[in-house]
C-alpha cells in the first residue's frame, strides 16, 4: 500500500517537529517535506507534489490563504488541510474558498488531524467540530454591494438615515432599505450591533 505523502508548512519549528513525529508514527503516512513560510510552502509543493499539505494559516512572506490559493490553482490534485490556532471565521472561510479541503484547529486532538489528512487524501472534505462551531458562532462576513458598503461606512460613523441620504444623494426610503438589508446580512439586531460587527470583521476602516 502506497503511503500518503505529506508536506508540513508552519513557521514554528517546534510545531513542524511535532507534526512530523505524529505522522511518522502512522504506517500509511509519510512526511516528504516541510516549509517555514507560505512562499516556501508553494515552492516545496511544486517540487514535491505531495498528496496532502498541512498548512498553517498565519505565516510570514505569504499567508496560508494566499499559499493555498496558489497551490490549489497549480496542483489541484494536492489536498490542503489548514491548521490554525486563533484565526477568525473569515480567514478560515477564505482558505476554504481558496481551495482548502479541510480545516482543523491546533487545539484539536491528534486523532482529529489524522482523520482530516486521511479524509482529504481520499478526495473528501473535513471540517473539524471546533471549526464548524466557530463558523456557526461567528459567520464569515457577507458580500456587500458597493452601495451597501457606502451606507455601512456612514452607519459606522454614526450618521442617521437622513444624513446618509444627503451624503449619498439617494432617498431616505432607499437608505432605510439598505440599512434593513445590512442588518439581515450581518445578523445584527440594530445599527449599533451592525457597526460593531462591521468593525470586528474589518468591513470598514476604524
């Protein structure tokens, strides 16, 4: 039986050592390379074409999302499991949208990560329970139209509907409709909560 070849990408040496030790103990897994930043992960992936890459999301030179997107575009057969300790739901969602087949929190037990590697190697997706919980608790930022973005910026600055209408040259009725749509998209109960969510998710500049 051929082993599942793995590339480990993490900017912390102790984490890479731990992952390599974990995989080395499994008869069906083999670590074929490692990388200490996102740019190196891309180079190593192209050189080795591993079955699976275990990719930290927060790395220097090129973050995990950008590295995932590039590798997925150039090596679609290589499956990527993103590994993270504190990323927001937006970062994880971006990684999955970029082509990652799996997502696991670094706090997960060894068995979860091993299951993730084997699952994605078999052509399926794997989202750990912790990641599912994060995505459910704090959904990724929604896509906004250019006009909704303009209204949101003014809302965050504390302007009322009349002031926003005057600023954007549209009617109060249209502003009201946009605000109501924003509340739904952001899952906010009111304007204050919408502003807080927008700032937390960096939808507008503070």
